[in-house]
C-alpha cells in the first residue's frame, strides 16, 4: 500500500474527470480493469501490444450487467452492454498507449492524491485507511493490485487532459460567441457578462470534446485494434 495516503491532499485540475472515471470504471465495471492478469485466458481483443483477456471482459460485463439491472429502469439489450464494455476496455488501452507516446508518467503523489479524494474511501469527510483496505478486501483486492490498476487509469486520464487542454478558441470563434450574446441584450450588465462567459465556456467545451473524439479516432487509425466478437 502506498505510504502516507492519509496525509496527502494535493489537488490537480484533472481530478474531477479521474474521480468520475474511477467510480464508473472500478466500482461498476470491474474494480480495476488493468489489475487482474491481463494475459490470463484467451484474449477477446488486442490493442497494439496490449490485450483484453476473456476473464477481464467477463468480469467487467457481469458488473455492468448488475449495475444496469439494479439502477437503470426499463429494458436493455445484452448485446448493447457487451458492446459498451468492450469499447471502454479498448478505448482505455488506446489512451494508455497514447500516454506512453506523449511521455506522460504518474507519480506516487498523483496516485495518493486521487485515492484520498474518493468518497467511498472517506469517513466523516476524510480518507480512512481502514475503510480503504476493508472495501478492497470485500472486492477481493489487495492495495498493491488496486493501486497499480488505478495508476494506469490516471495515466489514460492525463493523456485525455493533455489533448483537451491543448484546445483553445480562436479569436474568430470568440468574436462569434460574443456576437451571439449581443443579439440577446440583458438589462443587468452583470448577468450579461456571466451569460457571455457561459457561451464561450460551452463553445470551448464542445470544441474540446470534438478534439478528444477526433484524437481517439486517429489512435484507432494508427494502432491495430482487433476484437474477437465470437469470444464475447
């Protein structure tokens, strides 16, 4: 287990994305996709020199299926869940390979700072080491295995944030956004300024999302991806 988890409170701008991904991935889809014998069993997919084992896919699928059954109202198709799970497993590996090419690394401080902020590991608003180990044990995990898995999750998220943060609005796009707001004058100057800021923020967010999708698609064009659907 990483030392000093109780005392680390550093914050980074990409924490929200990491924490949300952490909750969705580790507690819903499978408690650390990367942490359990990646080479175990026959692979259901290969992404560059990485693979997705049948055991890993099965574990992720079963956890996602239970989540849908318990939390999502209405009918859902088994094939839809399988498709979602395998796509997420493949996408995570693509971003891990991208992070390697970018020279991105994850420090112990990055890992500690992320883990202490996860609500499931907190008691009375603070990280609780005993709760942390107890929850991992309940999911048949050791801290070492779990932390190695999460380090890879952070690595992939850092690569995503690297691409996202490289995107900015051009002067013409800013002018366009400001022009949109001048057509809807507000009697309150303070509200008008806030509204203009929101328009620009929304424009930037949409541009960043398009950049992430485009970059991920470019990865698929450069990195060999093969899914053995007959094994799903």
